[in-house]
């Protein structure tokens, strides 16, 4: 029984969105399950997919909280 965990940042995919839509989550579940069927022959009904949305203040990049990293990067390019 495969278990797939997908982590995405809780920023949505469009400006102003705070998270993924139900349709986007459904597409991730379907696509991940289909990939395991195609590559490993795992039946769809035995594949579990977990989507974890990570709040922006709970991850970092380049040794900094992501918001600070983005501020510094913007200041260097702007």
C-alpha cells in the first residue's frame, strides 16, 4: 500500500489565494495515484495520498524564514 505525501506552501496558486483549491487537490491526488499505477502497477484503490499545506511562517530558504529571504532578494534586485 503506497502512501504519497505532497507538501505545498500555503500560498495558493493565484494572487490572493491562501491555499490550494479543492480542484487542484483532486488533480494532485488523481495524478499521483495514476503515476504509481503506471510506474509500479499499484492499484488506485490501494494508494493513499496526503496533501500537507505548510504555512509560510513554517518554512525557510537560504538560512532565513522565507518572507525575510524574499525581502532581501527583492531589495537586491530592485
